[in-house]
C-alpha cells in the first residue's frame, strides 16, 4: 500500500525527488568545494588580491558547512547555489572569459533546474547572459580591470587549474544526474509495481464478484425459481379442483399470470447474473443464447459471427477469459440498448492459435470518445470497467466512435497454452 500510494500520489513523489537531489548536491558540494578552492588559490595566475582570497576561501568553508549542518534542506541547497553563482560572477568580472568560469555557470544552472525548479534555472540563464554582457561593456569602457593572465594559454598552471576545476564540476554534475536517473527508474518501477498490485486486486475483486454472481444465479434459479414453479402448480391444481374453466374470468387467472411473469423475471435475472451455458459449453454458446434473448426483447437485429466451438473441452478458453469476454459483450450491448438508438449490432468472435479477438459494432448515434473521462467522473464506469477488465488480463482494448457513425469496441487477448 505504501508503494502504491507513493507511486500514484504525484506531489509526495515530486517532493521526495527534489529533496533527494538537494541532499545529493549538498553532500557532493561539501566534498568537492575544498579541492576546487585549493586548486584556484594554489594555481592562481596574474594579480591576486586579498579580496579574491577572502571570497573564494569563504566558499571553501561555507559550502561544506551548509552540507553538514542540520536543518531544512531546501534553503541550504538554495543558499549554496546562489552563493556559488555570485562568487562565479565575481571571478567573471576579475578573470574575464576564463573557461572554468563558463563551465561553472553552466553546471550551476543545470543543478538549479534539477534541485529547485525550472524557473530558477531560467533565472540563472538570464543572469548569466546579463552578467556576460555587463562585464563585457564595463571591460570595454575600462571600468573593470580583467586579469588576462588567468586565461593565458601559454601558462601551464592555467591549464592545470582549469582542467582540474572542470573535472571536479563534471563529477558533481554527472553524480547528480546519475542520482536523478536512478530516482526516475526507481519511481518507474514503483509505479509499475503499484499498477500490477492494483490490477491483481481488481482481478481478485472481479473473481469474487463472479463467484457471488454464480451463487446468486444458482439460488435464484434453483431455490426461488423452483418455489415459484411449485406455487404455479398449486394454483393450477386449485383451479382444476374448482371444476370451472381456466379462462381470463377465473379468479386464479391473474395470480397465475403474475407467477408466470415472476418466473420469467427470475430466469432473466439469473441468466444476466451468470449464464449457465458459459460454465457448461463455453463462450460462443453462451453469447448466442444471450444475444438471441436481447434481440427478442429489444427488437434490434443482433448477429453473432463466430465459428462453432469444437466438441473437445480442452480447446476452450480459460474460465477467466471466457467470463471477461462475455462481460465485455454484455456491457457493450447494454450500452447500445440504453444510449445508441441503433438498429443493428454485430458481434464478432474469432480465435487464431493463441490469440483471441472480439468486436462489437453498432450503427447507432455514436459519440465523442473524449467525453469518456468526464462521464467516468460522474459515475458512468461501463467503458472504464470493460477496459480495465481486459488490461488486467494483459489484453488490448480499443473503442472507436464518431458522432452519427456508430461505435466499435475491439478486444484482443493472448490465450495461454493448456498445461
């Protein structure tokens, strides 16, 4: 249940994901910042002021402290990012177009987007562009003194410093991205596990419902149906005992008609709950009897297109697939009778090897399938129930409909081999 809740609930997963990235970034920054600062100080080139040393030393001490102290993670992660970004801008104004500064700005922008939000990443991009333009304008007008020696390609320590800093920044970025990928994979596995759990629970629920329907069907047919039949026989015996003709004017004529109607209703309800032919001879025979009854009752033309089932019982579909297909046809036909104003329904059943296909097509008014989600929120769960019943058994479910051109429901299922 916990896994399902975490996988399905969007907000908790997002919060955990961001928090995990922030923790990983703070931990890595605490270990990587001191070597970067040390390399920058030991391998510096050109003019180097006390302010430069103070600024970069503050980063070397402050970043590890932010990673080690206790407290809310998000503010500490944001403080590290903003501080590192500001210090990088300081050295952009000091050293100009040094390669390590550009890599640092790119790395910090990506980390801001991953650990905080896309909006913060966009802000960093805008600030980077504005910072480069501002430093360029100030340098052009000699308002800034650029330490050109820091990017002199002829100075070996520049190559060592910039290469080392770039490598450490790349390590931080790769580690955080790898962490994000692992979290995404973990969340995906959790979501798949939750989906499997939900479908297994749905399958168990459907199995329980079918067992209850089978029980109720038998009780109605065997108990209530037989009781009503016995009552009818007693009324007929009573009518004959009176020695009067049994026409419409007979006092028992109306009670007998009511009992006949009740017997017919019980038989119809019993068949709707669980057609006995489904258990006795299989899907095609059960569908034929059901569709013939619906055609007689509704006056629609309902045709079943299916090959005659083989006499060999071992070639039948598994029981759960048979009932799933029967319920899809039952629900689809019921929807047509209620809503479609159709004149004809065609039901196709075909099996080829280990593949079972089923389609229900009508010539009714049709509808826009995009309205199904809104209908489901109002409690109309017929189509979602059909879809989930098939998906829970690893099948494919398609519904196509166009206003004025009818509706088609198509199902495909894999049939497991008999053991």
